C-alpha cells in the first residue's frame, strides 16, 4: 500500500495560509511551524531549536513526507540586537549556506523543496537597512540559484508595489511584519499546487 504524500511546512510564524482549502484537499499537511524560529541559532525557551537541527525530527523522521515548504530567515536577520544577542548576527551567505545544506539533506531523503522568499518588514520595530540588504541578497539567490526545486515568491505576493520593502497595508496585521488573514490567503492562493500534487498522481 502506498503511503499518502505529505507536505511538511517549516515556517517561523503563524500558519493560517497553509490552511487554504485547496491546499489541504490536495495533500496531507504536517505543520512544523514555530513562531520566532531561526535557521542558525537556538532559543529553546521561546522559539525552539534551530531549523538545521529540528528538521531531523520535524521532517526527516516523519513517514511519507514528499515535499517541504520552507519559509524562514526573517528572524535570523532581525532578532540579533533586538531579541537575541548581537553576537548571533548572521550574514546573507550564512543563510544561503544553511538553505543549500538543508535542501541537500532533504534531497538525500527524496523530499522536494519549495523555498519561500523572505517577506518585507520595513516599519517593524527591529527593521534596519543592513537586515534589508541581506534579505534582498537572500531573496535574489532563492529566485535565481536553481537550488530549490520550486520557488514560492511570497515577498512579491504581499509587498507594497509603491514601496516593495513594506507589506501592502491590506495584507498587514498592523505590525509591518506579520501578514493578516487576507495576506495569508494571498500567499496560499499563490501556491502552484501542481508542484505538490504530481506525486499524488504518481502514487494513485
């Protein structure tokens, strides 16, 4: 008997967008999202183990996972100096290296990866031009490197066309960092289900 394909979601925020009905109807969804989570540093008391570690038990050890949506990085950029020690400041290349390593590990287990671009956060209390420059470098790599199997350009889905460093007001929960329900719905509607559902057809 074939194992039903499962989509694991590694995210660092609220997961309302992955509850979109069309996505849920296509695949089983394993919600591995942790608010405030980072890729490269731990904060076990509040935000959990870093993604490089927790991907083992949250994804790789789970039965039947065929795809991963990976949307992280924003907290690595803006936590140090605000919610974490300055010594935990990271470079764009360190984030890119972690994504590259993580995707390679997923591929070793036959798991395909849809990597999400990092959302805008201008106006957030911990926003800085330095972090924004890193976000732009990382997003450019996500879009152009060819390393992920699929790109989910969440950044462009919710950004303000007149000021792309900001979330469009109608999608902003009010803190200039987190999307509201309308923003999450916009993100869900932007997901190409064909990338995830082909494996379901193959196993049928």
